[in-house]
């Protein structure tokens, strides 16, 4: 994919960044099943996921796009079945890692920008969703409309994909 750095250099950068910024959230984008991707190459990606311990990853299965260099010069030779398996494997590693990282946030208070009101089929609720500085998704309950506002949220529990919190304060 025309990357001009090594895995070792990448790992050094992640390590240094985490030393400089405690609590740094690291995410990545990965395309599985790019033309010619071997089992050994995929294993290196899997090893990297296990080493870096990403907070989030955006995973996609390769598919040719008309007019791109890849579509012109490469044959899409990795089966859909293999692409799906590889995506599931990475997603499973990510789920474990992300939940592990999120668990460390329980009982912490985090500034959160509320970005939407949660709705159900019955309409709006008193639940709001927002993002922390590290782009973690947080859900809080508030009797006041806090949409578009910063709040302080105390994390009470988590999943791999988000945090639940109690509202501590509305920060104007």
C-alpha cells in the first residue's frame, strides 16, 4: 500500500506518543484482503493489533473501485470468505482491547461534549450521547437539555464500544 515506514518505526512512534500523552487513544483504518494479501501479511496485521492495543479501528474489506490504481493494476484475488474471516478476527481482537482500555476509565470523570439526544421508537428520551477528548462515546442521563454543551461525566460502566456515565455537572 506504498507505506514508507517500518512496523518497528510505527511502534516506536506509538510508544513515544503514549509517554508524552498519558491516556492517548489510538485508532487506525485497515483494509483486509487487499489484492495479493497473504496469510503471513495478515498475521503481521493481527500481531500489530495485539501489540498496539487500539482503542478503535475502522475495518473494511477490500473491494475494487472503478478508476483507481488498484482496480487498474491489481487482481482482486482474496476471496470474500477470507476477507470476512480476517475482518471478524481483527474485530474480535479490537473488542477485547477496547473494552480493556474502557474499563480503566470506570470511576473517572471526563469532560464530554454532548452531540445528540438519544431517541427510541417512542420519541426522544432523557439520554444524551457525546464524545470525550479522546473521541470515546459516552451516554448520560439528564433531565435538562444538554445538547451541544460540555458536561462532566463520571464513568459508571462500559462496553468495548462506549461508556455509560452519570452526569456530574453541566459546564458552561
